[in-house]
C-alpha cells in the first residue's frame, strides 16, 4: 500500500482545532495540527482507529506542506517502530494528529491546560 499524499482531520478534530486555535492563540492551523501530533506522542497514544476515531470529512492537508522537512515522518518512525509505520509514516501521522488534537481539546475543557505554556511540563506528567 502506498503512503498518503494528503492527510485529513476528522470533522471532530477539525472542530477541536478551530476552537483551540483561538483559545491557545495559535495563528496557523498547521502549527496547531503539529502540536496535536506532538501531544499524541507525548501521551503515548496508539495508532488504532476504532469507532470513536471520528467522522471523515474534515480539513485536508498535503503531506509536503504539513511536513516540509520530513521531521514528523522521522519522529513517528522513532516512537512507533512497527514495520507498517516505517513503510507508511503519514498514515500514522494522520491518526496521531487527530487523536492528539481531540485529547488536547478534552484536556482544555477539563482545565488541565490553560495556555501553550502549560504544555511544557506535560511530557513528564504523561509518563
């Protein structure tokens, strides 16, 4: 199977991104998506998509625009060393950016995060 050239947010993750963009004062949508991806990795989220993953039909992004330097692909290969991730890293990135954005939104609503600054120590708390 060929890796993705375009990756998409679910409708639910797109709405979460729209909400968080204003709440966290992040100007660029792609920066917020990258933050969701990193948040997913920090919280050791899995790559499984079940019936709670979300509804297809959200915003679409070209992998070359989202990951211009290839660092997201390199990162996912390091943290998720499965052969299928090495073969198709953007499928894993799509899953993680969706799950990470939704978890970030849940943590925002629960009051666990009040600003981007609160994320600095989040990695230690997730372990």
